[in-house]
C-alpha cells in the first residue's frame, strides 16, 4: 500500500425528505445569500427545484439563480456565475442537479474570490480559496457531490477541457434524496451506473501490490452496482435500488476506493476523445472503451483480472489457465452492460473505425498526451490498438 | 435503507513517514500550543513519542504533556488535562497512542471551553464546542481516531462509565503509520482485530432491510481483517498486513458501515459487564460473548446469518436448511478467533458460570438497562441465556 492523504469532509444528508434541511445546512456552513446553479427542466419536473426553494425560503436565505447549465459544462456559464455572485454579494453556491451543475458551481466557487481568470485554476495554478459549495443531488453518476474535482470545457479554443483536482473542490454538504432519481430515463440511469462502475474500475486496476482493503471495498461497491442498476431499470421507482446506486456512486468517486494505490484512468482518457467527436454519453463511451482496454492490457497482470472476474462477477476460477477466467470476466462485463441497455460497439455510438487515426491524432495534440494510464502506459499505438478492438 | 447523516471530516495522513507531517497538520488546524496526551512507555519504545516531538519542534509549536493514561481511561486524567490546558493556554490537543489516549483527549477537548464539569457531557447534555483534537495512532483497534465517540470511566462512583457520541468528537486529523503497530504483542494485535471485527458485526446484524451497499462494505472489511490479522501475527513486521488492519480498523468505526441501518451493540453491552468484573481485554470479552449472542439470536433472521457465513467465511450454502449454514458461520468465527489466539470460553477469561446472576444484576442497576440491542431486544432472561451459552 502506498502512502496517502484522504480528506472527505463533506456532510451527507441522505434519504427521502432530507432536502428539507437544505436551508439549514446552507446556514450551518455560513451561507447568507445563495447562488442556485442548475441545468434544464428536470429539477423543475422532479420537484427538486421547488423543494430547494422552499427550504431556502423557510431558512430565510435569499438567492439568485443560474439555470441552463448543459451536459459537459462550459466556461460561459462559469463566467456568468462569477459575475452574478459578485454583483449580488453571494457567499454560498448551491448546485441542484448532477455533475454538470456541481462542476459549474465548483468552478464559480474558486473564481469569485480570484482577481484573474478562473481558467487559470484549470490550466496552471492551484486555487487557495473558494466560496463554499453545497449540493442537492438529483442524478447518480459522476460522484461530483463529494469528489475533489471539476471538469469544465473552455469555449472558443476548440473546446479544450480542463480537469482540476484538489480537496478545496469538495462540497461542504450534499443532500442526497434517491427519490429524485426515480424519474430518470432508463438510458440515463444505465449511463450513470456505467460511469460509477468505471470510476471504481479505474482505481481497481492498479500496478500497486498489497491493496487488499481497498480491493475489497471496490469489489463490494461494484457488486452493489451490478445488482442495483438492473433493479432500478426493472422498476424505476424502486427506492432501495436508487438509494444503493446513489450512495455507491458517491463512494465510487470520493476516492475511498483509490487511496494507497496507483490509479489508471486510461479508459476515461480514451473515452473523452469519443465523446468529443461523437457527442455520445460519457457512460456509453466508457461501455465501449473499457472492455477493449481490459482485453488489451490484461496480460500485464492476469491474476488481477482473474480476481476481478471471480470476486465481482462470480466466474469460476480456471486455476490452470487463469487467462480464461480473466477473459470470462470481460465477457460477463459486456453481457451486463448490454443487459442494462448500454452500447458496447463502435457502431452503436455512431463511431467509425476509419476515424481512429483522427481520434489518436486529436489526443496527440495535447501537451504530454502520451503515454497515459497508471496501470500500464498507453502510447499512441496502444490507443490505436484499443480503439481497433473496440471497433470490431 | 433508513435516512442518515454521515459526516467524517477527519483528514487522514496514512503511511510510513507521515508522522513527519504532524506539526504541519497541527498548524493547519489552527494549533499554536499543544497538549500531548499519551499512555505508558510503548510510544517511547516504538518511536512515536520522539517522532511527534521532533515534528512539533520542527514546526515551532511548543507543547506540554499529559502521560500515564491507562486502558479504560479514567476521569482523573481528564480533569488533570483540562486544568493543564487552561493553565498553559493550550489550543490544540494531540493524542499519541490508541483509544485510551484519544478518548481522554476528546473528553479534555470539550471540557476546556466549558465552565461546568466535563462529565455533564457524558451524562446529561451535548457539547457544543471543543478544542480541536489530532491523533498520532499507534494501535489498530478502537477506531477512535475517526469515530464520533469517547468512553470514559468516572472514578469514585463505583467506576461508572459514560459513552458519548457526536460529530464534535471526530478528530480533525489522524496520522496513521502502520509501522508503529509492528511492535505490538501478539495478544494485543489479536484483541484489536477482534474489536474492529466486532465494530462491523454490531452494524452488520440489523433488522433494517435493503441495506445492500453497506452489507457489501461490511463484508469486504471483515474479509480484510480475517486475512490480515493472521498475517500480522505470523510476521509482526508485515507492513501491508498492518496497513490493512489500521485502515480497516478506522473504517470499522467511523460509521461508514453503519449508515442507513439500525445497529445492534448487544455484544458490546454484555462484554462491558465481563471486562468490568474480570478486567479482561475488551477484544477477549467480545470473542467470548459474540458467538454466544449469534447462536442465541440467529433464529430471528436465519437468512442474514447464512449470508454472513457464505459471504464472509465462504461457507457452502445449505439451500434447504439455511440454519446449518448460519451455524457453520458461527463455528468458523470461533475457529478463526482461536486461530489468532483469542479466548472463546468463559474459563479462559477467568469468568465463572456462577457469576452470571451477578453480571445480569449489575447491568440491571443502570437506568434503562433492559432491553438493549438493536437487532433484537435483549431482556434480562436473554442476557442470562447468552451468558449461559458463553459459559458452556
């Protein structure tokens, strides 16, 4: 096990009805005037907007609003939010929604007390101060409600995206009512489950030895997701399945599963190129890339992939030819992804084999683009080979 | 899953060498003058004392000391510490050691800013303020380094003990170097592992339904302990086994495993009577009581005990007679406890069957003594029956 620092100071208020504490929580963490950040109409349809407004009102906390945040959130809304906070004297930011609203709130938070351009924190320096951010979560997927990161796309410069990481970005509280997620479309539920599964797998596949305790936590959470997602799809109003997914999604990305080990993140890196070019859902891109990545890299540590197959998917161990077990794990993962309605082929996300050179070339334009991946280094030819496997 | 609040804002600095950050962490959390609280000579032998002193010195932070805290820590040291903090203008308390030093530090912390008797917080009211407490952990067992509780014995009044719970008691940081635990005697290592296993089992055996995600986390941590403890006993210097135990011990009791479910704690309650009368190690008492409690109550939910047997101990499921599986789980637990050198019989801890009425009567003197236990209510005759099972 490697040395690590783990600091997850977010307060979680979890369960149906906990949204009534939103205003009191804002006050507990020092807020007297709020910027409420959200996306489109879903929070107005599922009641989250009205509930948050009622709770702020009951606590006597005035607020201003920034709506219309889009998936893969853009810098434009961040600049708009910073300006609004300064003009209105906002001292607390409340994101109501999923990862896009939360990531936008985080970026606004560090931008408000900073004289320069907020993008500096996404490109060259660490933030030291932030306006506190609270969350009312309405979607289980990104884990941003407790994570130390934010991903924003800079408009204008060929849609360059930045991903920052620091404990300063951890929200001070997250209100998590699984009921809000019961109205999610099936595809979004499945994409979210795939995203959280991937957040764990990116940590699980590590070259670090002797990480038993985190392996066990990863495996337990992955098994929870494998069981809960089909239940939520079979009966969208299954509160307990929604609750399992919501709590697992948080734990998948607050780094409890990743401490003390080198992490991978190669599948995420490759997926970013797919969703940039084809505008597919992040979870869908991951469903296509991850099995291909596994197949390509498993020879580096067959034992770990066999362990994954046996412990997570209940495969029988082939003690004499563990590579058979490792491969069976990938097959079971693909079958599970298909069972929840995820695409697993290039064609299903509108991707084309002939675009592979362009996908790799686009990646190559980034500074320090290759190699990437903590499990095993992925060079340009490796990325090409993985995409070719995915395109089959 | 029940609604819950989870707030674990402790910063963990984990790994060999992290003790060098102690002084900087004290400063980060506002400390300018420290009370160092510790027990006997072990922290002088294992280097933890010298390391903490060196780090405080390097950070330019002066300190005063309160040594000599004993196992099952007493109120006398708390009063002494409060007095010392006030006299010396201390604004940060650093516990160096295990649960006794930490619990004492927590009680001193709330006592310093309070005009009345600190015992008020253990008997009748909630604390609202505390001097911040940091920890350098040298023993994996109680989980007090991140828990929201403190247990102190009040001297003078027939050794009454108090157990308080509130997020205010969570330390602001915990430095966790597994290397410090490599010099622990085997019996203390085994007792600590038993204590942390029990912290999980007290949460695992619940009447709350649909708690899959926390079940899986509990099972993963229990399996980690079952594997790591024998390794640490076979080779006391096995850093990775010590690291697994240290991290699992924290997670066993910061309540990550207990959220959203009713918890039990009956075995702990019964054990307190054993260790009060016979002065046995807490872990040893738990090793004797827990299997008896399991045998006595399993009929209330055979499925859960069978799940424990299959998932934690790898027992074969008897699908037609699951009670056989449930019983096999208890047998495997007893065998494991014996394998790590724990007592599992009354005789081995110096207890006697003829004392059972006195043990139950002593419990009965407490206000609201019966029934207790969240899995199933334990009345006087139940406690008698459990102790009789343990005495066989």
